[in-house]
């Protein structure tokens, strides 16, 4: 039996997915992802959040909220890098919602990268897992969007992420504080109290 029913997952995600076209099969795949995450989290510290409904709200919901705001800004087959992906947020839910995107999950911690590879296999995705630091990627590898969520040393990570975005692409962050960068779009995340989605268009 799944930890949460698909109907319950849909209810929990409703505030984050307003206006999105969510196929019913997607909730089943999110349920698979949740169960896999809970099994691995019992042995490996993938997330400090242990309560399944809170995982759905905080991790899945916030990730799909980012996907909702990216969907209209990216071509269907655009390339996206999830910088410091951890347990796959926001990159894997974005991939599930937008399957034609070419998503790369970058995670240098070995156990987390192993989990990401297992999640990609279990969910039947073609998503790439880059199990090393983003700085070690070939310089010519650049992306239409780079996402960062709750990464360590955010300012350093942003400095490393910005050169990976093609001109006209998007640098997207999910964090607990508002960005101090001018000319960015900042959107309050539903239900989080102090969570912010920040979208910066990279001009050069």
C-alpha cells in the first residue's frame, strides 16, 4: 500500500499547482517517488522532514510551484540544471511535470547521487545525474534554466550557477528569504509563510 493515496497527494498539492494541467498518472508517480524517498530516508539522511504530508507540501509542492512558473518561460525541450539537487528537489518533480525538458540533477554527495539514480530508474525517466560538483562540468555546458533550492552557501552557489545559464535564460531559486538582487521576479510560495521563488533573467 502506498504511504498516501493519490487523492490525498492531489489535495495537498492543490495550492501549488493552481492553473497547471496535472495528468492523473502524475500523482501515481509522485506516490512512487514519496515511498522510495521514505525508504531511503530511513537509512540515509536525504531530508530532515520525515512526515509524509509535509514532504509532499514542502518538497513536492514547492518544486511544482517552480515548475508552474517555468513552464511558460521555457521551450518544451529546453535544458535545465538542478544545482545541488539533494533528494531531487526541485528537479525531479519538474521533470515529471514537464517530461520533454532535458533535466540534469547535479549532486556531489555520493549517497544522495545514488538515490537520484535509483529514483530516475524507478520512475522511468531519462534524467541525467551529474554526481560531481557543478564547477567540474565542461565550461561549454550551459542551460536554459538553473534551479537552486535550500543549497548550502547560497551566495557561493549562485556565483557558480550564474555562468551556467545561457543569455536570456533563467536563474531560479527557492529560499526562505527575499532576494536582494534588483530586477528579479519574486513570488511568495503558498503556505510556506516565508518561502520565496525568485526568477532572474540572465542577460549576458
